[in-house]
């Protein structure tokens, strides 16, 4: 199925706005989930960007690429780098 790029670009803008709002108004969320809406919206934005860049791919393939990117980002945050002192 062919995706309409302009619709996806508009959705990316909307997701970015929701992500910024989730940080600005984080007090509306319960304490247990206060820091997670931004992460979920980031993953959705990556999925939409993949839909813009590769409009003829299947939704499943785009979702797997987005999932791999999300795992890559999260695992990269586990790496501890040490700066060497001269």
C-alpha cells in the first residue's frame, strides 16, 4: 500500500508537538509513568519517518526497522565510556 508522504510528515510534526507537551506538562501523568510518554512518542516518530523515507515498504518491515533502531539507541545508552586522562 502506498503511503501519502505529506500525511506522514504532518503526523511527525504532531508527534513532536505531543512529545514536547509531554515534557512541559509532565505533572498530568502519574509518577510511575511520568518519564515514558516521550520515549513512546519518539518510537512512533521513528516509525513515521521510516514511512516517509521508504513509502513502498510494508508496515511490518517499517515497524521492524523502527524497533531495531529503538533497541540500538537503548543498548547504546548502556555503554559506559571512560575518558582517558593525559
